[in-house]
C-alpha cells in the first residue's frame, strides 16, 4: 500500500522543481503572468561583448574625464604665460621707441646744421637783390615807340651831333626806348619798363612861339628852361633857351625832377651857354 501511495504521488507529477518554485516565489503564478513580469523586468546589465574584453567601470570613465579636464586646464595655463610674454615684449619695444624719440628730440642740433639754417635766409636775400639789380640793367623788351616829325632845322648841326651821344641811357626809372623807323632826326625817348607815356628829347628846334621877353624861366644846373604846359596830355615841355640851338624835353606828369636834372647836367657838360634870344612881346 505504501508503495502504491508513492507511485501515486509520483504519477501526479509532483516535480521537485515545482516545489522549488513555490518555495522561492511563494505561490505559483499562472504561466501568462510569469511571462509578463519577465518582460517588464528592466535590463540593467548589458551582455559582455563577444571579444571578451572587460567593459570599463563607471569609476574608470570618471577618471578619464578628470584627466581630460586637467589636461585642458594645463594647456590653457601654459598659453597664459606665452601671451603675457608677448605683451611684455610689445611694451618693451614701445618703451624703447619712445625713449629713442625723446633722446632724438632732446639731442642738440649739430653746429653745422645751425650755421646752415642761419646762413640760408641771408643767401636767399642776397640772391634776390642781385637778381633785381641785374634785371634793372638788362635791356627791357618793349614795343618800339613811334614819334611824329616836328620842324628841326638844326637837327643835323654840331650841337645836336655832340649832345645826343652823351645823353644817359636811363633817366630815373625811365630807360632808353627804341624808335620806329624812320625816326625823327636828333630825337631820343625813354620809357618805364612797363611802357606808358615817354620822356622825349628833341634837338635843333626853332624858337618856341610862346617864348618872349616876359616869359618866366627856371634855371636847373646852369641851364635856363622855359616851360610850356599841356594839361590835356598831362605833360610839360621844357625848352632849353640859352644854348646854340633850342632843345625840348617833354616830361609826363609824375616823372619827378630827375629827368630834367640829368639832362641839364649833360647839356652843361657838352654845350656852352649863350645869350638869350626871346621873341617879341605879344600884342
């Protein structure tokens, strides 16, 4: 009977494994429920790779991260001294250039340079003065002056032949002019450098009609002159009336006394004086 009972129990399928399941899990759950719980259980550990290499732990990964951070920090710290060194070099170069500039400004000028700076303006002034003198002496190119003929019966006489070559080339600021040919005989003219009204000398003229016994005379350097005024032309014609022949000097207003004085000196030096011969008094 006992043997039958054991066989009966064995035939019921009471597997020890089932007992173990009940012992470890409590009551046995239905198969469907067990499968669901197995599917819901989260997988926390990944399977090791087939190569068999051990997967690094979290601690080693953190160590590598810290090592990388320290390496980057070390690189940054190494760059800072280099940048500071470049800045120091720039400041040093700037200071050197500023020092050189200050030294150059404070250094006294060489004596040769100072002497040149003083002498150069003087040389320029002298050069300007020399150029002005040379310009006055050089012949001035002007248009030839045209003069009309006047009666001059003694123009070819000895007095005029002697006087004209002795006349000065300049009368004050007036210089000798070229006359348009055919020029009147025994005639000379002077003009300013820029042209304009001329001083004209004519020699060998007849006695002027206005000159008579009551005419006022003016003596300049030993020569007696008689003036005929032309207000419309703004000129005065002076006649030398005490020489062998009559000499007329026409002077524009504003010419000054120099022309009359220099011509008087030339006449006195070359032509002797003679008695006056005025015309009769007008009726």
